[in-house]
């Protein structure tokens, strides 16, 4: 055994090694892909709104698309597209549309339409003003009908007492 001092220090106990995970490298952002249906590029006139056969609605319809009614609707309808009233459907109110196809019942006036097609199960109780009218056997009309006159405006009323 030596009694002298060893010039080299005694080895230290090994320190536990710390493991640090490497910092995540930023990934380039990927575009988010939507899982919804693609947007249709069709024009608005090609869209159709439907009132199903088990619905009863009261109000007003205005727009530029097509409308198909299979249920019951009470109110005015003014569309720049086509209006179809299915067999068994009933509409109470005024109608203005590009083309009206009627297989159900309409209790009201068709104020302006380029074309009206009255199918065999269809019925109109009201006045009709259209560019053309197609009437199938078995259909019913009760009211004043004007067709083939184009864009004729109502005649001005004459005041009583005026000279002619």
C-alpha cells in the first residue's frame, strides 16, 4: 500500500446519459383536401328545388331555378326557370314562370309564362296568360285563357265621360 498521493484524480462515476429526441423538422404544409362533393359549375337555371309529396308549405317562392311541387303549396310562385306541379300536388296562388307543366291542381292565375303544358290529370281554376298552351285530353280549365299574344300588356281602362 502506498502512502503517497496519486497525481491522477480518481475516475468519477459515469453520469447517466440523457437522451433528447431530435427536434422534429417542420414538414412542408400539405394542401387540405375537402371530402365534400365537388362544386357543380352548371348555371343556376339548371338547379331544381323540390317540395316533396308529404309537405304542406305556405309562403312565397321567388328565384331563377326550376321548381317542382309534389306536395301542397299555398302562396305565389315567381320563378325565371320552369315550374312543374306533379300529379296529386295542389298549388293555391298566382304563378309566373318560364314554362309551367301541370299534372296536379292549380287554384290561381298563371300571370305570365312562355309555355304552359296541361297534362291529362291537370286542372286549372283561374285565368291563364301564356305564349303557348298545350292541352291534353282529360285536363280541366275554368277561367279566362289568353295565349299566343306574346308580351301583350293589359289594355288601359277608359275613363267614363271621356270622348272617343
